[in-house]
C-alpha cells in the first residue's frame, strides 16, 4: 500500500510581532481568515487526506469558522505548545494512532496563505521517492550584510548556496517524530535551535532536499503584509 499524505498546520501562536489583539492566523484576507487560506491551499491537492490544525488548548476562534466546505478533511488538535517545535511535536504524537511511520507529513505555516498549487504539486512529486524528505525554498538574491554592535556593517556575507526556507516542509512521519523527540529530550537547549522541521531533521544527521519554490509564498509577519497577501491571492486565484 502506498504512503498517505497528511498535513499539519501549527496554529497555536499569538503572533506577537503582528501587533493585534487576535492571533494573526485569524486575521481576515477577504472573506476567509488567513488560517482558512493556508488550509485551502493544501486541500486543493487531492493527495492530501487530512489537514490537522494544532491549536492552543484555550483557542475559541477555530470553532467559529464555517469549515463545512472542507468537511472532515480539516481536523483540530487542541494540544499546541509554547513554541512551533513543541506544537508540531505534540501534533505528531496526537495523530500517532491514525498514521503509519512511512506516511508523509507536510508541515505548513498558518501565516503562509499564498502557497501556489503548482509549488505544492512540485514538492510532493519531487520527494515521492526521496529517502529523507525536504522543503520548498527560494535561493537568496539579496546582498547580505552582517552588522556590528553599533549598527554599522561588519562585513558582507557571501550568499552562494544560501536559500530562504519556506513551507510546506515534507518528511516521513517516523523521521519527523524521531527528530522532534530528540529535540524535546532537552527542550531548553535543542528546541531553541529548531526553527523549522528541516533543522530538527538536520540535527539527527539527515540532509533534507531543497525544492525551488515561488517567492509568492510569503509569510505574513506584520499587518502591512496583509495587503501584499491579498494582492497575491487575487493573482493566484486567476491562474498561476
């Protein structure tokens, strides 16, 4: 039997940098919340069986959304932790009785509502026979400057071989659970270094593959990004 594809969206954060009384995943982009857009972007690929959304135990906003369009393909998990790594780890543990070790898990940011369907298709196709897994990413194009303590340039960093990590990040369930369990063994030290799923997999000696994605797959970090995301969604809805 072939491996299944399931997705997991960590959405337990408060979005402190977003400067809003409500977590940014519930900010509205047109008729939908950002979280709805992120989930819908995954569900357009029929190979993804279920999108699990990891929420804080006290979340009261998810249940207000009308998810009937997605029926049973969007499932909330009220087990979010104090960090992204903890939320993803808790989510993986929570679904352990309904997935197999070889099933693929695609972890996607709730704050990335503009994932092009072509990028998602490319990621799944490119990693179908990969032994490790990988992630969408974009090669860095900007010149990088390292600052000193006074705010002046200390040096220019070479950008050769540098990529900007995006999501989804796609790994076998067993691999990702092992990687995050290893990080959880010393949460204070290792969790701090787990900025994304790929970094956790790197920490157990594996080398995730980089799949070139689109710059349209932006992460909404500050309120000004909402206008950019709205424009991008308008373009993506008319065809890529």
